[in-house]
C-alpha cells in the first residue's frame, strides 16, 4: 500500500531534478565556450586573416560537448546556436553571447508556457561573457 503511494512521488521528484540538471550542464558548457572565445578574441588582430567564422567554429566545437538531443539542444535542420562575437585585440573589451534553445520535459513545458518562459514547449536562454583586452590605465 505504501509503495503504491511512494513510487509516483519518487518518480515525480526524480523528474523534477532532471530538467534543472540538463539546463545547468548546458549553461556550464556554454559559459566555458564563451570564456574561451573571449580569450581568443582578446588576441585577435586584423592582420591575422582570420574572420569571424573561424572564431564561431571554435565556439561551436566546444558546444559539441552538448548532446544533440532536443532536451539539451534543439537541432532542426542545422545548428540553432546563435553566437555573437564583439571586439578584437584593438578594442577595450571583447564579449561573446551564446543563445541555446531546449525542449522542456512534459511537466516543465506546461509550467513554462503558463509563466510565459517557454513557447511551444521550448525554453530559450543565453550566456554572455566579456573580458577586458587592456588594463584600465592603458
């Protein structure tokens, strides 16, 4: 009798822990990729001949650690990551913003739709990193 009551409660609690874990993992990988891109942009010079595409490829290679499952990253007809790079070695500051979209688990998509955080069961979030290329006294 107690097991009949306890099993759905345990299942619901486990389900409630999975979604935050997925979002935290995505955010950690995206944050690391953005920080690495900032370090690269801080040394970027226009004389090198590298364009923005090469730096975007480096970021997307780091993002390859995120599984291509819709719970981790929606991957419809191509990569849906949005990577925005700003600045180079001549700038005072460089910044990188990465946007990702995930499909929420069944209980979370209803809650996300009701609160307005998700549309069509998808949650969109972004990570932004910035770094100074020169000291403030320079």
